[in-house]
C-alpha cells in the first residue's frame, strides 16, 4: 500500500472572501426524502412562515453558460404549525440547536461520514467532505484500491496493479454561508445553476449534512483523507469560475462575483487541473483548489493535461496537482488501440 503524503510546504492557499447571505429571520430548516429544503421563520403566535431560497441568474458573457447568482427569499404568506411542517418533511432542525462557528473553522479541514451505511457501500470507499477553499466544497469517496484505466490521460508513476488510495465519485459545489441570528452560521452547497444540493450544519462535535437524508460527519486529521494529497481534476471549473478583464489585466471571479485569486494578472491560462498566472516576469502556478504550488523559480510553464511542465532552476520538470515532481514517463495517454 502506498499512501501519498505531501508536505504542507509544497503549496499555500490564497484565501479570498467567501459568499455570504444574511438570514436572521430563519428559525428552522426542514427537509424531505427527495432532497428538498424549506427554511422557516417563527411567528409570535408560535406558527411558522416558509422561506424558500432562490437565486437571480444573470449571464455576463454572451454565448457562454457561465452565470452569476444572487440569493433572495421567496416568502409564503401561509402559516404552518410544527405538526403541519412534519406532514411533508422528514425532520425539522432548529437554529437554537446549531453551534456557533466561523467559516474558517472548516476551510481546509476534512470530515469523514460517520453515518452507518451498507457493507457494500463501505467497500466502495469512505465518504469525505471538505471545504477546499473559500469558494468550493467537495464530496468524494476515498478507497485503497487498484486503479483502472480507460481511454484518457493519466499519471502512472507506480506499477499499474499496485493498490493505492484514490478519490472517485467526486462532486463539486459552490459554498454560500447563511448567517443566522446569534452569530450562528450554516453552509449551503450550491450547484452552478442555483440548485441547493446539501446543507452543512455544525451541531456540537459533529457535522450534520442533509440532502434527501441526514448524515453525520466528524473531523479527521489523517493525511490519508485530505484532498490536498490527491491528484484531482475537476471538469466543473468553467461552471463555477470565469476569467474577466480588469482594466488591462485579468482576474478570476466565482458565480457569486467574488475574486477567486487576490491579484490581477497580465495573463491567466487554465485547464481542469491548473491555473498559470503571469505578471511581467513573475509566473505562478495554482491547482484547481487555488493552492499555490511550489515549483521552484519558474521561468516558464505549460499545461499538459494532468501535469504542468515547468522550466525552473533545475531545468524542465513536471508536477502534478499536489505539487509533487513526477517523471515525464509517468504521463500516459490511452486511446483506442493503445494500452
């Protein structure tokens, strides 16, 4: 078994502001077994009024699917008792039972699913949840297994039949912090079209994640489960981030109109795995989590699918998305008729 362990010195994370929406009127959250959520405001008579979170959608670039999202409430004029709410929902979670937290309590931390699931699912890997930066949450399975290779590009730097820790079934979400009363917060996982997919709720020493069911997660410190240690490529980058001009330079903006990188740049080059920024003679490389990779003193850099080719003080080197140096021979492509 080979466990990929990457020292923290290989990269640093550039943190920008996260998206937040003030919601002091929310007193409860209800969900059903179809993954639908409703927020509720408690009235003076003890009943509740429903609040549905919705988004204005705007397309800033002509003939481009990238969109900006602006949250707002749709309020129901009807009133409901707790009993009536539970007729259509699985459970109600009250904000008074939610722990006080800040976003920075969670960013970069890994949480492992503690909810009992079937043995068949256990064999398919552990479910983890991680807010990898101020913009993005990822849910994934992690398992120690022999990799399989279909058609496509791969990095293979050990024997093909050797088991190793892998991520799969990954899902990416934008994060919207919902600011409740009494300095409490919950964290909404949003798809690029504005669909609310999951709600991340701190409750004591556990995390409750709800979609069509309720799952409990606990913080785990083992490097095996930390996504920064895995070669991970997302095909969702264009759905959540876009390059925009800023004067004579360029910047990367997320779907909530927040900057994903702090600076503005003469040039930004990107693919599903890497971002290369250039300002005059300064070249920097980031992975898809906006973590700055330590690739030495960079003179030039080129994107090569799952790796980046770097000309630095050591000559021409190749790096994966964790910042690990790899041999060029590890870059493999399988196409029809070649294995």
